[in-house]
C-alpha cells in the first residue's frame, strides 16, 4: 500500500467524487453482469444527490474515503443493521453491514480496497459489533476473490434486489469482527 494513502470520513463536498467512482466502478466491474445500456446510462450527477455525508444521525450509513496524493480514489460505506438470523434465540442482534466498497478502476491493484475494508472492519468493531455481512453481485468473481481473501464466507443467503433501478441477484457473505 502506498504511504501517501489517507483515509477519513466522507464530507458533503466529497459527493461528486464518490459518485464518479461509484459509477465508473459499476460500469467496469459489472460489465457483462448487468445490461450494457443500463450501465452506459448511469450518471454520477444523479448518484451524488443521494449521498448524505456528514449527518450526525448514528443510524445513518457512514462512508470512509481514501485519498492518494490528494485525489479521492475509493470509498467504503458501512452501517449497523438488525440481523434476525439468530435462530437460536429469535432475538434480533446488531451486525455491521458493508454496504459498498469501490475503488476507481484506474487505481485497482494498489491495495486501496484492502486499506478501506480494514478501516471499515475496525470501525464496525469500534461500534461494538461482533460480525459483519455484505451482499455481493452474483457473478462478480473479482470481488468474490477479494472478499474471500479477507475472510468473508458465503452464508447461504441469496436475494434479488432493485439497486439504482436495476434488478440484481446477490449472494450473502459474512465474517466475524475482531
């Protein structure tokens, strides 16, 4: 990992840069998994309006951004969520959810994703959470390898969700938090 990588909480002025990365990553990583026409129609301006960085609400998702030489090059979004999968007690528990992790494709392979996922796990642990989950787009083998190397395992859950107007099939992954 480059020594000039700096991680911090996202701020409202980061919205445009985060949106550009979000769209570029989807367009590159999901090509062949989602319709080309859909991917080509995505606009960062539309996405940027949806971000709520800097809110004081502890229930809101939190985004960590990565900057290299002052340029925003990636982000991870996480939150605490209720998990009703605890069948032994039937009592919902809180777990961390990694909602998004994206690195600008021009910066892939530079260990930025690794720095972000470590920071996201540390943040969830600091919140007192003991486990985390994420949803992976079915067929995204690059991301599946990345998460597997970080200790995430499939939990047997599948779902179909509408994300940004596209229907996507997703696979559930989980891991413990230190």
